[in-house]
């Protein structure tokens, strides 16, 4: 069964460094998402992406964050200058459509630790 | 806020018993989805119920939706130790074409062998 994959599974970085989290969505899906979950807290929406542009972003997704679909398969989240509070599990998700009637399938996550 | 809230926060049962978890939300929705998360792992999609549906089954899972009360329940029948996990409901917003999901804090289910 097709699934969303994410790399790396765990990323440790120093505060102020740039990180890129990578995702390969399910191949025939059109909508892509990033969510994050700080330890012990809710899963929070960051951004949605469709047709090579951001569809919606939350207040968390500030200028330090960017997303890109550099080719036909990868979907990346970049954090330009990491802060301690960026430490979280980051989940990529994809969906066949954004109509609200389709499931979002999540990847296994990347645990980001900022020291 | 659209966010769903699960109830109870924690549930502890014996294998073979049924587990019922509830979710409430605040605004109109297109659909409601339930996810499972094993400790420190990814989110596994369990079931989606649309706003015009009242009940849905998938194996040992039964989900109900009451849009008048803005609530949903997830029933796991004949629970197993492997069902131990956190369970989250996630809602979108009515009319949304973008699919943003709002998650609750989850119910931590522990099933004792």
C-alpha cells in the first residue's frame, strides 16, 4: 500500500542552523501538508500546498519557514534559523484532494531536536 | 477555534473490553477523522466520517457522528494490548477546500493483557 515517507527520522541541530525536512507524498496525491507536534501537545497545522504554491498557512509558519516541491516527488520544509522552540515532531501529510472529503495520510514524522 | 477535544484524556481497560472515546468540536465540518499514534511515532489514519453520515464501521472500529451536538465517538470492540496508543480526532472546517485539520489533545488508551 502506498505511504508517505519522511527523512530523516531524527535530526539534531544547533540553534541558528538551517534544517531541511524531506517528504515523499503518495504519488497521485495533489495536496500536501506539514504539521508539527511539540512533545505532549496537540498536532498543529503549519501549511498546505497545492499546485506549486502555498494554499494556507498558520500563524506558526512565519518567515523562518518555507516549503518547496523541487521535483515531481519531494516536498520539503525548510527552517532557516532554528530556535529551541522549534524542537518538535514534524509530520508531512498528503491527500488526493483538499475538498474536505478525503483522508489525509501522514508520514512517520521527523523528530527535530534543536540544542 | 475549530479544535476538537477528546474525552476522556486517559482510559485504562482490560483486554477484551470495549473502549469508547469521545470527541467534541465547535464549528460546522465537512468530515471528521480519527487517527492513532503509538508513543513517539507517526499518525495512522483509522477512519473518516462525513458530515452527512451518522455511523461508520471498519473492522473492530465503530464511529458515530452527531452534527447537532457537534460530537463523535470512537468505539473499539474486543480491545487488544496492541490497541494501546493515543487516539485523536481531527476536523476540517465546513466549506474548506484546503483540508486544514484541527486536532484535539487525544485520549491515551491503555489496554492491559
